């Protein structure tokens, strides 16, 4: 945890610029208040940068709107307060990452952003006009989207330099995980399933039903050819399970929707189902294991080793990232003024 009082050494590390920015912001607030007009204010100082209330409100707007629409009236104020605090801390961490990238002289050119946008449009079967229409529907300007994309590329490149290059998952670790998780004799009864979904219009990123089907079939073929299901799901699935690499866990037969049961019932562990149409769009599944009446059938190591490697890699990356951000915070001057 950082201290709210600046120790001499920490102050020298932060630099005079942080204090200068802080004082200028305070003076601006005082002037505006005296004039009877509070235009904006600083809600956090991060080394030589500041985060303003207007920036925080813009970032928090979708979350706050959702809270106000869904939370019980008596809980709205407290929920909004907690959301603002959490979002502010995320913005502080983001500032720290951008500052670190600048220190390492990591840059992203306009040509790289153009190339990234071209890839996104190609992956989602969108023309330039359709892409701009989608941005307009979401209330996001192309300029703002490009700025966000630049930050994402910077962040990814920085993490590659600082963390990813240091994460190595060995075959021995993969085999140990397989023995512990896949070959254990107390596996819960049911079917362990990975899920991928491709939707259209308000259900996904494809513009039409035909595009969504084509997209699902293409990505299924990539997985059949040896691509990692977890990575494909994380990057391209339109379902909430994308965050977990498509892993929805283990279900008994009576817990599965009928369309899901029909898709997986004849699969052997390690196999991928055909693409089927569901209420949420087009989906396909991979069966990792099944356990019934004390008989456990597991996917062969060869069929799941890449999913295991991804799981272990993500766990180690998360651990190293959290420690790295903690160190960044401890070695920076941060003051929250919310």
C-alpha cells in the first residue's frame, strides 16, 4: 500500500513536476470555485500525471449506467461509490503502464494501428463502412477507438518485454497438471466442456447470420487442425465463457440444455462437435472428459496439452503481472483524491 504523506525520498523520486501539477490543479479549482463554476478537478496524481474527474466519469459511465438500471435503489449510491473507486485504481494502474512504456521508449506507429484495425475488420468480416457504423452504434468515435487500440498495443508490447518473456511452461509441468487434474479418480460426475459461440447483430460481432455461421465453421476448422481452443475462444468467441477460454466446467446430463447434450453425447474426450445453431447463435463444443457410474473417460494428453499449457501460462502470467504492478505502485508517487 502506498502512503498518503510524501516521504522526502519518495517525493524526490516522484519529481517536482508531480507537485507542480498538483498545485496548478488546486489553484484552478480554487479559481473556478471562487467564480462559482466548478469545471473539473483532479481525482488522482500518478507520478508526473494526473487523472481528472471528467476522465473518470467518462470511463465509469457504462458501469454506473448499468448499476443504476439493475441495482436496488437503496444500494445504488454505495455500489456507484465502490465502482468509481475500483475504476480509478484501474486507471492509475493503466497510467503506470503507459509511463513505464514511455520510459522504455516503446512506441506504436499509425501504420501499426492501421494494420491492427485491418485485422480486426478481416476477422469480423466487416467493411470499413460497417466497422464505422458499429463504432457509431456504440457511441465511440474512430479517433477514440484508435487511441484505445494504441494503448492496448503498447500494453501488450510492454508486458511482452517485462513479463511474458519470463514465463516458461515446461512439458513436465503440463504432464503433472494432466496427472493431477485429468487422471484423478475422484473427478466429479458429468461432462467437462469447452464452448465457442459466434453471434450476429446484437448477439455478436458478425453483421449477419450467414457471416456468423461462416465464422464459426472457419474457427472450428482451425481447432481441428491443431489450434488452441482456449486461445480461439478468448479472442473470437461472443459468449461470456470467452473470458475463461471457453471453459464452462463440468455438468451432469440433466444440467445441460438439450441442444448442448445432442452436440456432445456421442463425442469421445478430446473431440470437437459440429457447429450447431442455438438461441445464442452458432456454437460448437470440445469434450475434455466424462465421468459416469464411477467410470472416468479422459481426453488423451496429446489432445489437451495445448489447453493445459494455456491454463498454466495464464495462471503464471497473472501471478507475475500482479506482483509487477504491485512493485510499480510501491516505487511510484500515487495520491487518490476522489
